[in-house]
C-alpha cells in the first residue's frame, strides 16, 4: 500500500497541523473501535490523524478495510521510526514500539474473557484477564501506556490484580457501542426498513465470538437449527461472526463451509460491516460469551445462549451476569419453540442490568474520552458537544444474500485450449533444454577423459 506523506513540515503540504495522532490498527476489530475515537477529532484543523497496521497474526483484511474507507495509512516500520504527539490503540500489538504517549482503549464490551492456561507443564497458573497482560503493559522496565481508558469501574479492580502499576494512568470513560445502542433504539424501524424486513417478519441474529469454545466452532448444530427456520414463513436469519474468524480462515472458507445454508437463505455479514444495526433490528439474538452477545442485551429483545464456556468468563463480568440470566438452547426441541419460550421468559430489566456492566458512565463516552485525549495532546477542546454519530443503515438482506459463496474462476473453452497449448509448448521447451544440458555434460566428460 502506498504511504501517505507524513512530514508535517514538507513543502507540498497545504495544512500544517499542530498535533499528529497515530491510530494503531492491527485487526479489523480494532479498526471499528478506533473509528469511534477518530471521529472525536473531526473538524479540528489543528489535528491530523494517520493509521498504521502493526504486525498481528489476525491482521488479514485490516489494510483493505482502511483503504476502502479512504483512511491515511503509514507503513508500520515508518510509523514506528518517527515521533507522534499521541498514539491510540485498542490492541496490545506494537504499543511498545511507537514513539508517542499511548492511550489504550478496549476493543469490546469491557473485559469479559479469561486467558485460561492450555499449555503443557507441571502446575497451572491462575487465569488472567485478557487485555491486561502485564508483560505487554510493562516492557523493558517501563509502563507503556500513558493512559488506559476503561468502560466500567469494576475494571479498575481487575487491573489492580493483574498490573497494579498501571492504576495511576487508568480512568473510566464508558463504552461507545453501548452508548450508541441505547441512543439508537429509537431507530429500530429505520434499520428494519433498510434490511427490507416486512411488518410480520421475524429477524433472528446469531452472533459468535472466536476461538474453539465459541458458538461457530463448538455448537454448529445450533446454527443448523436456525437455518431450519428459513423453511417457515416469515423468518430471516443473519449470522454475525467475529472478524478474527475471517482473519484466520478467510471469507471464502467460511462461506464455503456454510454454502448449503447460504443457498437456503442464511445471510452472512462480512467482517468489516457494522453489527450494531443488525442487533437493533433483531427480534431475537442467539450468541455466546462474546462482546456482541452482551451488547445484544442492551438492544431490548430476548437473548439466548447457544454456547457459553463458563470457565473462560470472568466471574465479575457482564458476560457472566448474562450467562446467569439468559436461557440456553437445547437439542431436544425445534428452534421456533425455543424462541417462543425465550420470549415468554424475557425480562427486559434483568438483561438491561447485565448490559449495564459494560459501562459505568452511560452516555458519556464521547465527552470523557475527548477530554482525556485532548488533555494528552495539550490542547483545548472545541467549543462544541462531543458526540457519536448514529449507526449507518445496513445493506438490505437481499443485497447481503446476493453475495453468495465465492465461485472458482471459470476458464472459457477457447482460453482453456490456449492455456493447454501454451503449457505443452513450455513443457516441450523445458525438456529440450534439459536434454541439451545432459548432452553438454556428456561431451565435457568425454573431453576430460581424452
């Protein structure tokens, strides 16, 4: 990818900002969170923002997403070799390699997951909170982040257990997705209309996080049961997968695995698409211990759990609270009956209380985050309210379904013949060259003998 000019004093630049911000975006998931934060600087000509992609095993698709959004991308090595006034990251990758004060934010619904020991050895160590890894926060004897922005005050206790040295730079600012979901519930009709849903249709949204204990990997039979709903009138089913699944296996492979379901009408959202409108348009949500399922508890509809590895979930998290409340799918009865049961058992206040563990500063993420980051930049804030934009309407279900599965490239007959002739010629030429080399070596040996 071509690099954008980064020297703010270069003669060819029209605007010379007072401050430069670098957003570290190693994965598609982190891009989505960083876009919310980058928007807080819109309209301020004193600030220029760039993105970079630190190396990450799950980075597939990140650069393509940034390019598709028209965002300025600086090659990683170039970004790591120069100074910025602020670096913002929603991932631990590369935070110790940039020359800038680092603000670290969460990329999901708070810290719900535990890093459960799965290796070989003699004695297992206690599970750690993901995202608070001490070896990543403290490098070469120095605390790397200059600020850690948290969603809920209970995360302060988690951080104190994992890395107490980081507490002085930690503060609670809330969660952008939670704030937007609550604010955008009024737009439910708009999102349903954009998806093309009729008045009597029911939208079931299945969502899966990643790794082997997620819904997608551990309970594919639940998704199969959802696909059977498509044989009934009035049901539509959308599958939202964590971007890391696509990064690890590719969109082609995921669609190939579920080609039979896609042909029956299952709709598969892409990694880069915004999942929030789907939750807001849903009539039912079926998920696991991932962040999107917990966010779904704030959408105001019944939530069911198709997979839930209790041992991998922090006991004080919102996910654990949801796991104690939401009904779990069973194999013995059909999915339509299970949805009816979930609707009868649905307790809006109870689910809302679980979702509330995402943020202890509801409605305040934009205001508190902008204040914190402008303070790090040493600049006064704009004299305008800090706000998050509404979630954009999604593509229609018809458009999403039309993507189907990637087909193998088709070779036309005349092109196939031409390619075969060309291959035959190349093989004949290679054989002639090999024969010539053999003959040359034989002549050389005879000359030596003489």
